[in-house]
């Protein structure tokens, strides 16, 4: 009825604080009703720690493998995106490391390799259309590279709100601190205080070290209107065989919430073109 991922995270935290009963945030992916939550609290949720959730399993199109990237609050927008893509589009929502209790690998490459194992346990062969938002887009890109190197078909890679890796990765041994900015623009040094701040630091380091590489596939680059990169490719074209760029209204977050209909239309049309073009 209008909630969002951070409210969902606070909700399950409040339940545990008030009742002593704990459920993973991801149980709300399977059933976000009061009845479903009550069953999970009473009977447990054996699939809650699975790294991949399938939506529209009966769809006939090649699956869209989507890495939502939200290690803080569950990425519930991705379920709305999957449903908006239509019942004919199977969508495999891939959770980021650190959300469902697993350790966070040190590199984007290791994250991609681990999630590929989970993907191919469900769907051993392609074709796969792969996409992601923010840090999830980087892992999606690397997954596509690894799949293509194994001879699998990846008709398109959808990169939403993610700038390409800069030339020359940062050394793991380089000094310095990582800083983020709050809603008021105040800087804050990232230090590991809790699960979220530890995850933020892990991802900042992994993204900094990632160099990327050539991807023998078609890239679909989607940027939000606010604060977009001046270049339509956001730096990705140097890695791609072919690419296309799109601008969607909103900002980094509102693009996937308030303007989800625009994003859905852009993604679905791009997937359709990629699947219809045998050259891709």
C-alpha cells in the first residue's frame, strides 16, 4: 500500500525486537501478506535464504536474470519490476551477497562466479538476458562475460544506473578512506559499525578494484535523467560489441520506484529487440 524497502527492513527488525521472533527480510518476497508472514514466523521459511527468487516461472520467453543490488533493504522494487514485465517474462531475481546471510566476496568477479553457480543450478543453459541496478549491474556485467566465455548465449545485458569501471583499478593495498554523503550532503567516513556499514565498505572496495573487460554482447545502458553521465554510454561502449543508451525520468532511486513504468517499458522493449535480432 505504498511502503518501500527501508520500511520493510524496519518492520522485520521491530517484529524481532517486540516479540523475539525472527524472520529474514527476504520472506516478504514470497508472500507479503499478514497471513504469509504469520506462517513464516510460526513454521519457519526454509527458502528465505535462497539467493535467487523466480517470478513468472511459467513465462515462455528466455529468462531475465536481474540483480537488484540492494544489500541494505531487500530490493523489493525488483519484484514489482518483474511483475510489470508481464506474465510471459520469467524473471530470476538475484539477491546481492550480504543480504541473505552469506559472506561478501572481495571482488566483483568472485561475486559473479558464485551467483552463476546458483543460477545454473536452476537454469543450466541459456539463453539468458542479464541485468542489474547500481552495484548489481557490475556483477551482472561480469556474469555475462563469464557466461559468454563458456559459450552460453546472452542476447543482452541491461545496465541500470551504473557507470563503467574507470581505467586502472585501485590496488587492494592502497591507503585512504571511503566517504559517503547523507541526504543533506554532509560527508561521512565509512567505518564498519554494523551489517549495513560493513557491507557498504565491502562493496565500495570491490567496485573500486573492478576493471571490467570486453563483453562480446549487446549492452543496454539505462540512466536516470537526474545527474546522468553526459555521455549516453556512461563509459560502457569501450567494453561492448554493440550498445544502446536510454534516459528514464527520475533519479538513482526514483527511477526504480516512482518511474517504474517508464523503466519497465524501456527494459521490455530492449529485451524484445535483442531477442528478435539474430545478430545479437
